[in-house]
């Protein structure tokens, strides 16, 4: 009987969490969104249009903006949200919508794959936006269906930290005391399939910290959902300049996008205890999986589908697509996608329909904003042919 009561209590707890999340979204104006697509039929081998259908003119191919005066009511079909302020963190919810965080305001918005506008959910309190600081990485709790929790990497006046909270709730600290500076503030968050959390940090502009075993700067950290270190300590890898994003490939292969001020920028295959050579390479330094010249780099996001890694590039104003072999090495030179079409590109996240969500970063003080910036895009990448292999 006790086992039955415990199972019943568990089901009740999960139901309460789901109802709490639904209530929070409803309080923010949800109107009964039908979850998880597909929002249009995806022809095998051909990318779909992403956006409301139009009868007056054919939609442009993904990656090509609509021509002015084309008569398209919705404009560019790849754009699912406009007029945001440096959208940096992005997570896709189980219903197929996304939550996007603005670096400079702390706002969280719900973005729909099939219609506009975005809907404001809340503002994360306590954020300091000096320098490169602000609301940076986002991740869904590994038990999101039960607890409805979001994790965020944020800057405060004194540190960078990881916090967690339900929609509309108060952020509670998970991991504090990560050094912050005017530059190189990191912000990568990623849950592994076992439910543990990887955190990518920057060296704050002081490269010596990347090698300091007592500092959390310039590292990939590995902790549990409460921020407690795993193994001998939280440092999983060191010698990194500015880990802006983390992504997980096949066979649990962990990758980090490292934006180095001195260049070249890197995609690194992270191994436990690895030293990635910042500020000085030494014997035993782990070689990068891919390097990018500074003018073509500036990785701000990464996501993996099979053996394909997609990286959002700020300076390069493109998505770089790298194909890796079974050992994590590069098969060929990375392909270039969307070069110069939307300006500086940052976060990249794949959804279950094979859509690639991308944020622009043209209002970050470096880019050249255009009408509607900053934007969120949803597009089928050129190497995807219908449903995602994820």
C-alpha cells in the first residue's frame, strides 16, 4: 500500500508541476497553443516555408529574405520574432515553441514557430549588463516536465552565476562566484543525458585565470542540478578563453564554442581534465576540432545533429556547418550558410522537426542594426532533409 501511495503522490506531484507551468504561461497571455507541429508538411529533401502562408507571391527560399514590394503579407518567412534586444539564450519547449532571453534587459519571451508576435513571460531580476554581462545562457531542467524549471547563466554586479526558477518565479542560485569582467563572460549551459550540468565560462579578459586551478574562469565546469561539484571538483576542462556555448554530439561527445580575442576561434572537443592551451600551449594541450580565422569566427552558439555541428558566428555573420568523423575530427572544411544575410548570428538550437532556431545580435553595440533587429529565425538547414535525425 505504501508503494501505491508513493506512486500516486508522484503522479500528483508531476500533474501539479505541469498545471503550475501551464498556469504561468496562461497568466502571460497563452491562448491555447496547439503543441509540437508539424506546422506545415515538410517535403522530403526540401526545406519548408516557415511563417504564415501567403497567396499573393511565392515565399523566398530559406536563407533568402523577401524582396521589398513582393506583396508577401508576412515578409521574410524565416523570421519568427522581431524587434528584440540582443537575444542570447534560447531553449525549445516540449510544445515546439521557444523561450528566448534578452541579454541587455533580462526579459524572457515565448516565440512561436508559426506566428508572431513574441509574448513576454517575465524579466529575470538582479542582472548587471556592464560590458559583456547580462542574461546569457539558458537551459531546460532535465526534469522540466515535472518541475517546470529554467536554468540561466547571468551576470550580477559581483559575479557570474547560474540560477534556476519557474516561469514567473524568483531566481535561486545554483552556482555562484564565477568571475566576471568587461569581456569574456562566457555563458554556456548544457545538460547531459544523465541530468548533470555543464557550464562554460570565460577568462574575464585575464587569460592567466584559464590555467588557475582555483579559479572558475576560462573553464568547462561539471556540476549536479544543485550546483554541487562532481568528482574531485567542478573543473572539467581548463585553458579556454571564452566558452559561449556547449553542445552534445553522438556517443556523449561534448563540444565547446570558444571565442578567443587573440584568435583563432575554436570548436573544441572537450575531454575530462583537458587543457585547451589558453593562454599558452604546452605539451599535452588538446588540439581544437575546428579553428576559424577571427574575421570569420566569433562563435556564439552551437548545436549538433548526428555528425553535423552548427555554429552561429558573430564576426563571420553566418552559420558555419562542420561535419565530424566518429573520432570528432573534421571531415572537410566547414560549409558557410546565411553569410551576410541577417548580420551577426549568435544562438543556434535544433528542434524536433529539424528546424534550426537562430538569434541575430545586431544591437549588441558591434553590429549594424536593420529594420526589425534583433530577430529570431527558424529555418531548415541545408543538410537537413525533412525530420531531424535527433
